[in-house]
């Protein structure tokens, strides 16, 4: 079963409005059983972007959102905009109880779009927009998953003619299968730690 979520409430409303919306969502979600959902597409990037700290801004870091992510215990395939990883990571790190990790069955992570306004290093020095993946939330997310004994097995990401992130910082993710998909049917695949 596939579930797609987009336009989560953000901090663009008056104070207190978000609490009412979160409460309404909590009521709605508590009556639903998402245990059969194995694929989740989270489109939560609008208005997030990177902030000056490593935390995602706004109400999305509220512990009130934890039950929404916890409602999906069977997710094996997660597709996100890179900004969503900031939120998931920030909500995941405080969880100590191994019975309550977010997305405990996650195997495949797909990044369908990268943050565009990070300060990026360029691979060619040409300013072409090729950003180092190590400066993004992706690597800390993958390291966190590995540290809790729930490593991501496959990373899929998309490039375009205009934006091609440089894969750096994944060398220590021994066994991680990386699939780089480009325009048309162009695809490059490799396994980290193999020559």
C-alpha cells in the first residue's frame, strides 16, 4: 500500500492555529491503521529549506508530529525531498527505545529533489550547482540509521542536466547500494565499499 503526504502544516499561521491543526490531524490519524503501508512519499519541503542551524525550522519539529511518523511502522520505501530528512532526523535522534524507532523496516530511501539553496562546493569549480552531498542532511540521516542498527540498504537519487550532486561522505556506508538516475533512462549504480 502506498501513502503520499504533502503540505503538512507549517509555521505560516497565527500562534495557536498550528496546535489546533495538529490536534485535528492527531484525531484523524488515531482512527486510521497505516500498518499495511509499505511505501511513503513525503512532500514536506515547502518553506523548510536549510536554516542557520542543523534543525528544521518551525512547528514541524514539534514532538506532536512524532505520532504521524510513528503511524507507519511497515515502511520499506521512503521517498522524500531532502529537506524532509532534517525533520525526520530531528524527531528520530531523541528516541532511545529501540521498539519505537521511526520507520524500523526502511530499506530504500529515494531523494526526489535536493535542497537548492545550501552553500555548496562544486566538483569542477565552474559553479555549475554540483553540490557535495556530505554538506547535506542525507549523510547524517544515513549515519544515524546505521548507528541504531537499521541501515538504509538502497539510496536512490535523481540528477538533471542542471544539478548533479557529488557523492562524497558515503564511503563509510559499506554495502549501501547507490542508484543515480538521470534524464531519460540514464542510470548509474554502485555499492559503497566495493572497488
